[in-house]
């Protein structure tokens, strides 16, 4: 039955693609975090440049080979600038960076996955 061989071939190819996607997710997350951090550095309010210098893409967690990445602001006062205080108006830079980069990050992640899956 030649059709059975075709089904097995397609099943095996789908398994390979599925595993390639799973394997690509940590890299796609890292690429997205790097892109977000870069945009946030550009948008960060500048007095000394210390805030922008403190924004990094970091691996937050890794469990069973799956990594979670984020753009992290190292300067403690970064949150006060982003959200404001009772005595200071907010000067957001992280949320606008995320809003601006969302589509580009998505497409970059898809690109990583396609490359890893051989598509």
C-alpha cells in the first residue's frame, strides 16, 4: 500500500518540523528580547545615559531546555520614570518600545522558527 508509506513519510516530516519549532523557541525569544531591549535603550530618557545602559536582554528562566527571555531595566529608578510617582509625571519608554516593536519581534521570531525548521 503505497499511500501508507506516504502517510508515514508525512507523519515523520511533521514530527521533525514540530521538534524544530520547539527547539527554535528559545532562540526566537532571545531575538525578541534583544530587539525590545535595543528599542527601549533608544527611547529611555537621558540625563546621564545610565538608564539606557542598564537595559539588557536577559534569560529569566530555563526549564527543561526551554528559556524565557525578557528585557530587564537594571536602574532602580527606571520604574519611576516609566510609571511616574505622586510628584513626577510618567515618562514611559518601555511600553512604547514594546508597542512599536511587537510586529517586528513577531516576524523575527517567525523567521528564526522557519530557518530552524528548514522552510
